């Protein structure tokens, strides 16, 4: 009969590894979501120009909204970087 006894030190180390693993997965996810958001924003801006062939207030409103999506994408990429950083060392 094999009985494993966890010590407080082993449990704390395992919890620390779980937190680092969760941070790494979260960071990776935010990085991917941010990149997709920025790519989507760029595609939509080009689509709007291609479709409208002019720049009017409707296009400017869409561009402002898409700029906000792009900014959030950049924030996600940066947050993802910092969350993945501990797992790299």
C-alpha cells in the first residue's frame, strides 16, 4: 500500500506551479485574442474603405470604434506578455 503524504512545503510549491501555469495559459490566451483583435480591426478598416469609396461621418464613427478595439488588442498583448513572463524563467 502506497500512501503519499503531502508536506506544507510541497503543497506550497505545487500551488505556486499551478498559479504560474494558469498565468501562462491566460497570458497566451490574451496574446492570441489581442492579435486577432488587431488583425480584425485592420481588415474592417480596409473593408469599409473598399465598400464605401469615400470617407464620411459613418466611416469615421466606425474607425473610432475599431481604433478602440485595436487599442484593447494591444492591451491584451501586453498583459499576455507579462502573464507569460514568469513561466519563461
